[in-house]
C-alpha cells in the first residue's frame, strides 16, 4: 500500500452493516408494526408513499448541499441526520401502542430519513476512494447484506415471542451505534481542486449533461417499483403462502444471503463485465423474481424464488454505484447517487400506493401482477438506454 494511504474497508463495512441492519428493522417490518397498530394495507401503503415522496424531494437537495464547496464533510451531514433520527426513534418507544394518529407521523419521518441517508452512506465510500484511501466498496456492501440477513432472521424469530415493541427499541440501539461509527470515521477533507470543479456543477443542468442516464433512471424506477412492492408487503405475501413473521424473516434473510456471492466477488466480476452490462442483467433478474413470486404456491418454493436476488438487488446495489462513479464527473457523483436513490424512492412510492390498493381489492396475485408488469417494462427501458448510451 502507498505511503499515507489508509485501509478503511473494515471501518466502512461497519457503517454499511449497521445502516442495513437498521434498514431491515425499520423498513422490512413496517407492515408488521403498522398492522399491529390498527392500519389496513392501503393505509400502510399511503404512509410509506408519503415518506418516500418527502425523501424524493429531499435527496437531490441534500446531495446538492453536500456538493457545495463550503459544505461540511459528508460524515458530519450524515451524523446530523442520524441525531435527528434518534429523537424520532426515542419518540416511537414512548408512543408504543398509542393512537395511530401519533405513531404514524413519527414512523413516517423515520422512513423518510432512512431513505435520505442512503446516497450519503454510499457516497462516503466513494469519496474515501476518490480522496486516496483504500476501500473495497463491494465487500463493505456485502457485509451490509450479511448483517441485514442476520438481523432479519433474528427479528423474524423474536417478534412472535416479544411483540412489536422490539422494533422501535432495536431501531434506537442500532442507530445510536451507527451514529458513533459515522462520527469517528476518518474521511479526508476535500482537496482544493475538487472544490474548484464543484463550483462549476449546476444541479439544474445535471440530467442534461447525462442524457442516457435519464432513461436509465426511468428503467430502474420500474425495477424499484417491483422491488418496493415486495419490500413493503412481504409480510402479506408470506401470509398468503401459509407463513407468518418467522417465515418472512427467513425469506428476507435468504434473499440477503443470495446477494453475498456477487457483492463479495464484485471486484473480480468487474474485470470481465462492465457496469453497463451488469446493470442490464439486473433488469432480467428483477423480472424473474417477480414471476417466481407469483407462481410459487407455498413457503418452500417462495424460499427458492429468493435465489433470483443474486443478480437482482444483489448486483444492482454494487454495480449502480460503480456505474455512477465511472460515468460521471467527480463533482456530480453525489448527485448521481442521489438521483439513483430517488428513483428507488419513487418506485417505493408507486409500489406502496398501488400495491396497497390492489392488495385490498384483488389480493396478493393482483399486486404481484403489477410487480411483474413494472419489472418487465423497467428491464426493457433500462437495457435500451444502456445500449444507446
């Protein structure tokens, strides 16, 4: 290793790990928590959509602020958001089993902050690399999925025994640990030449500079709509196949385990395939996972369907970051990550709203049919955009 170059994979892996453990608790079990507080499927979908809409508005704003020459370090911005989150998590613990009118806005704010933080967590890793330190991003992201799988399985096993009070308690403990990790992460200050180039970056013209990226975003929005339906209503899907909380935890844990080979092996994989090629492959696997979910009649076959996660979310989670980092100017990388995450958020919004309504009126098959259509359309648009670009 070069003199002065620090190896930060271990420390960044902890940040990714605790972030995705929190994602598991907060987002993965939202239906379980809200059904326990008396909401129906459409109301749960509306709440997730409101959180997503607010996050979609804030993500580009936060990214533009983070790219300013006078902005504080990314770790400080992320730490401030985490501190606000801890206040809401503490409030959720105090409001447990109180009126839904009090609980829903607080949980909604937590979901919003969770999504706003996603591009910042990824950008901390990219800026670490761009500022001269050593870091294996795909390994760190793989550790995030591994710990997501562990926590999801444990939550699925514990919830039938402890009740949903475990959810806000786990959120507070895990985010307190994440805040400590972020505040002590040694991110180097930006060099002066980065600040000078950042002054030329104009957020209003960002998409105009990357015309093919606009269509890439449209395509991934379709994929994320399909993915959002699965994440938001996984509990209801599992119930329809004869399972419960424990089976849902097992299914989500399996999905994360199947992601690991691609994430841990991504450094080798990218020697043979470009990020563009891998992005196109993800579209096909999102579609296959939606079809597999539709046709699986029981829990064992639903477990088997999770194998498609390996080149669906497992691949897009790492190759999208590499794609943005390669295709865009250094001053646009944070904005590029934020726009990608915004499309994820948009997919969650549409998936939550439409999925909740379809679930209440047509059941799980009608909801998954939308997932199949969205993933098929998204895959076609994404592949065409990547070929054109």
